[in-house]
C-alpha cells in the first residue's frame, strides 16, 4: 500500500544534467528518510543520497558537489538533481523510503551517461 514511483531517467551526455523524481503515495512527512540508491550492471546496489524528516541531507562522497536531494512536501515528491554527470553514474536509480522500521522501494529508472 506504500508506493514509490520514480521518473526522469534518460540518456544524457557527460557533463550534462538530469533531475529524477520520486512520488510517494502518502505524505512524505510519514517517512523517517527518503532517498536514492543506484545499481549498475554486475554491481551491488549502492546508496547515493538521503533527505531525513527534519530536512537534513547526506550523500555518498562520489556525488557531493554534483548531486542535490530535495523535496516538495505539497507534491509528496523527492527529487535528485544530478549535474556534471559522468559515465560512472550510469545505473538504474531506485527511490527508497524508510517508514516504521521498514524499507520501501520504487521500480527504478534508468540513467545512462554517454562519453
């Protein structure tokens, strides 16, 4: 009954920008944290960024200064603004929410960065 739906993925050239969206089926105030993970072919899923209920954010070192996570409470949506994209950023990006001690996941959206 808790649904997270990602959108905004696509093909972009190196150095370009893309914004991902994650729409939640309930108020995002309910979540302890909302964020993003990514998984490249042949690799394990890795954490990318999180925004917590109080507004604090954090991200993996490899994207700091390039990616920004934010939210729109009225739209129940979390965003990931990705700038200065690199081929190494190519992956399926998944929205993740922590609610009541449980993890919820979206279906994923493909991001491909060409060189």
